[in-house]
């Protein structure tokens, strides 16, 4: 057997694309004399509004902050329930819990791993106040069905769009017509501000309240006070959070947003290339793409392992790939498997079989604009070897047992 040489440098599962123009924009902001929320944040928000065609954009310090802020603005508190998918990052749910509400975990479609509207319907109660779907991996969830359920129950839909900048659903961009959606600019996402997020919404009053609450609940933020040279007086309207985005971060965002379509095109090309090259490899398959997605943002390339056919479990496969210098990610460990929710749930809540099964069998492969074709070929070759070895080992073990 010919040994495939181990790849020399490590291929991370994610890597931000930062070039000289991003660096220049940040340096320019640093030299400008104004580094906290100000003209760069305004410009970044205006670019988002123009891009999505939404009415309002509110830049925040992270998507986690944005989700917390939205739940606060909706008045979520003790006795309130908010339905979220179990297969997500904790912050889809933690804002609700921090406010004393109850995040009700719902199951996913076993093929696409998107929130399952039928399971959401089963978990609606008179205490339900909102539904927070996630556009998992950059594909849109079944929004029409979720919106219809929410309208029927008189509850809000807040979209966790952390993966979905550039995603469109039935020809419309995610965020263009949402009651509220939140994007993330964490370095692993499709574009970055190092840390940051953006809420988009349609209602002017709601947007003003969000802007007040992100700036400590104090009327007139520092930039407005500075730029308009009006009376230096300010007023606390209601207790708020310190969730504003700085101009240093926004300056990075302005440049990155201008490159987003190029970034996403490269992600799409690489995803198509993975589809082709992984097809002949046994015991692994990409998750299904929902039928209603017009544009997939390809935030993640998630594959499912056929664990019945492998001696290794998923963590073992990730470790073996790491030894081959291939990084992988896990999106996600289902929330109901985490210590907090294991203790919190119970009370006769229905099981989450599809989220539980996916949570054990999925892996995210390296996917980002700067991944080269050679990197990707190395990833595919390493996967082929690891899975073939693991399958052979299982077969030999089974034979010995007889
Ligand atoms: C990354 C992520 C978040 C949190 O984003 P931050 O900007 O890091 O707070 C929320 N939800 C999902 C689904 C995510 O993947």
C-alpha cells in the first residue's frame, strides 16, 4: 500500500480573510481621533440597510448581545417561553434564560438539520412569546411554515441569522423582510469585525428602543453629543446594556461587507468541489440542502458520518483528522446535551431524537475563502484514509468475534 504523506501545515477549520485594506481601515480609524461608536458604525449600518433593503440596522457588540437585547426589548421574563432549535450555539437560548424566561428546545429535520416546524407546533403553549429559528449552516430554515405558526399563535419570529449573511429564501435575502434578524461578525462567520453583530428590523419605534438599550439606556449617544455640539446634557431613560459596537470594529466591517459577495462565491465554489470529491468516499455524506433555499451562504460545510460502519466515534474521527493536520469543527452539540439544560429540562418535555442523533454524528470541514484547492484535496484525502481505516478495523473486529 502506498502511504499518503501527512500534510505539513495545519489546515484550520476556519480562518478570517484579512487583507491590507482591512488593516488600513482600522489604522485610519485609530488615527482619526474617534474610536468608539461613531461615523464608522453609522456607515456600516447604512451599508447593511442598503444591501438587505431592510428598514433599520442596529450594530451591536456580538450576535449574542443582539439576541439578549431583542429578548429584553420583547419583554421576555419569568413565565415566558421562547422556542429555539436544540442544534444551535448556546446564545440562541441564553438571552431568554438570563431574563428569567424558559428556552423551549425543539427538534430539527433529520436531513437538513433545520428547525422542524411540526415539532415547533407541538411545543407551542399559551406561554409561548417568540420563536427563534436558526438558518443553520447558511441555508434558510422553513421560514414560511414558522411564520405561519407564529402568526397563528400571535408570537414573534426573531431569526438567528448568524450563519446567513448572503442567504436568500424564495428569492429574498434573509433579513430583508424579517420582524427582526441578527447577524454575527465573529471571526469564524462569513465576514468579520473581530467581534460584532447586527440586528435588522422593520419597525422604527422598535429600532429606536434597541438603539437606546444598546447604549446603556441613555438618550443621545456619545457621538451625537460630540458631533452636534448641542447641550452636553444626557438622560437615563431606562436601564440598558453596554452592547454598542466600536468604530474600530465597524471600520473592519465596512471593508468586509464590500467583499462579502466575493467571499460567498468562493465558499460556494469550494462547497461544490467538496460535494464532487467526497461523493466516491463511503460512510460520509453532506447534510441535505433545503428545497426553498435560493442562495446558500455556505457558512459551514457539515457532513454526517455513518457511525454504524466505523470503529471510531465522531470525536475519534475528529482526533484522527487532527493527527493528519486537518482541523474540523462541531456545529453543534445539541443544547439539551449540555449540563445547564440537562438540569433545567425534564418536566415532561418531549425528547429531541433528531437533534440528539445529529449532535453525535456531524463534523464541519474546513471552509473559507482562503482555503486553497490543494488544502481541500488534502482534507478529502485524509478523510478517505481515516474512514477507510476505521471501517476496515471494524470489519476485522467483527470477523474475530465470530
Ligand atoms: C456564532 C453564533 C452565534 C453568536 O455569535 P457571536 O457574534 O459570537 O455572539 C449565535 N448563534 C449562532 C447560530 C452562531 O453560530
